[in-house]
């Protein structure tokens, strides 16, 4: 039996694991088959303290993993499938195996939210994408669209601009209020990047690949067509919370938080983007991971 | 057993003209998720040795083949039967999913 089972292996999950193992708690991390979370799909992180030259997202995650493993965390690279959270000890199913823990930290983060427009689903991997660091080189000298208005969309656009002929950022709103000033400056000074505001994609057209999109102007409702080779989706993200049946969520699926870091079930804690929809940052997630771990220690002390 | 590496040059002989089911892992060194799939593909190659030919192709060094098959996302795992691509699996997936596809194609 584990003292704590941490579901998720992004900055929240691995920071929690560093704290719990240092507190001599027997710790299991259900890391998921794509361990390391969202930062695995990024390039240079410039705002994580301690790295004045920046650090590559995957390198940061590998370092966190090594740190957690160094203190004794066990890591299973399987996806969480279900859990019984009625009473401690809790039962967790992952990769066809059952694990039992006195406490649980849910740190499953968020996932890509697709546009849900006609023509999108069948072209994922054939021009529709959600990871510029993975797929940008396939769009060398091509024209692409990035959908979204936050920093994530800006980063995708900047990466794509290294390869593509032209990058168009399509955003529903009139102005970019969700992106940071520094990001917007970089975007505006890049001659390959164009901003298309007050517009949304309503259909993706083409045979086996993306050939054009139908755009709707959100102010005038006017519909136009635009020839394009690729569509990168970077709109708001969807919390990975569906599988946690007994845990309270809000209408968007973010886990409801009671008293900083607790869920509605005693002994089940939550950390990171899966509950924190306002500050989806690696450093914030790591901070929540530390908080959840400290709460776990207190909870286990009480159980004795 | 060392991993099998296909190239543009030997793709026809190794993959298209093969009598066996062939599984090709399209990858590149800059693709993070490719590194997560690679060990799974190596394990599958060992488990299905003699029944299925499993190998990978570096799309940085070989651009013709990925172009021909419309590969625009990595990793892409493509199953070839009698010279034809019959199934493509994109992104990192569970080993069980790959095994299910292989078993289904071997049975058909």
C-alpha cells in the first residue's frame, strides 16, 4: 500500500512527488503513457525561475522526474483508467493493474481542445495539428493558421514562423488580451506572422489534406474562404477530469477546490491545471503540487 | 536485436515488396513524443519477430517516403500490407492498441 498515489506527471505531479518522498512517504506516480505533461510538447521555457538562459520543456521535465525518482518515487507509465474514492484506502486502476493508496493527489492537467468543426477530425495528422514543436517542419514554405489568442497560440505561431512561409493567427476576439505584452511584441515584429482578429474557422476543407478553411467574421457574420496548408489549434484547454467520477467538478470540468487544495473527498487532493483555470503556468502548477504534498503529510499524520 | 531502419532507397524492397505485414515508425530526432514511442516499437519488433517486420524511418534523412504517404505529424505509425498502407496511427498510443491492430491484421 502506498502512502500517496499521484495521478499525473507534469510540474504539479512531479513537484508533489519530490515533496512527499522527501517526507519519507511511499509514493507512486501514475505518470500516463505520455509522461511529463504539456511541457513535453514545448520548446524553450523562459519564465521558469532558476534558468536565466531558459530551459527546454522536455529537459525540465526530465530533471523533475530524476529528482523525484532520486528520492524514491515509483513511476508507472500507464494511464489512469478509474478509481474508487469512496473511502481511504483508495483504489486506482491504471494500465490494467490496481494500486492502493491512503491518499491521492489528482494532477492530470489539461488536454488539447479541438475546434469541433466539420472537416477537422479526419484531418488531424494530415494538416490539422496541435503541437508546433512536433509538426512544424512539415510546413516548410507553406501557409498555416494558428487558432487562438493566448500565449500558447503565440508560441505555436513563433515556432511555425521558423519554417512556414506565412503564419496567420485567427482569433475570435477583436484584440489580444490574453497574451502577454512580450509575446505580442515578438509576434508583431515577425514579418511572417499576420493577425486575423474577429474571425473563427467554421469548416476545414480538402480531400486527404487541408486545402482551405471557411472563416466567419464574428462581427459581421460574413463568410469567406482562405486557402491554407495547415491548421494548428491552440484554443483554451480541456481539463483531464472525466475519469474521476466521484470528484466534484465545475461546468467546464475543472475540479472543484475546497480549502485551497482539497477535493470533495477527504484524502483526495488536487494540484495544477486540472483545477486551476486562471493561472495555467508551470511554476504555478509546481507550487500547487508542493501545497498538495504538504496537505497529504498533514492528512496522513491525522490518520495515525 | 538492433532496430530496423528503412530509407527512401530501400523502402520499396524492404516494405512495399515484403510478403509480411510491415510496420513503419515515421520519426525525427527533434520530435519529443517520438522518443516515447520508440521503446514500445522496439519491444513490438522483438515480440513479433518472424511474424511482422517492424522498423523505423527518419523523416529528416528521408523526405521522399513521408511525402508520398502524406505524413504531416509525428510520430506516425503506418501498417503496410501487400505494398499498401492499410492503417495509420498518429501520436503516442498504448502498446495494447498497437498489438490489437497487429493481431487484427495478422488474422485478416
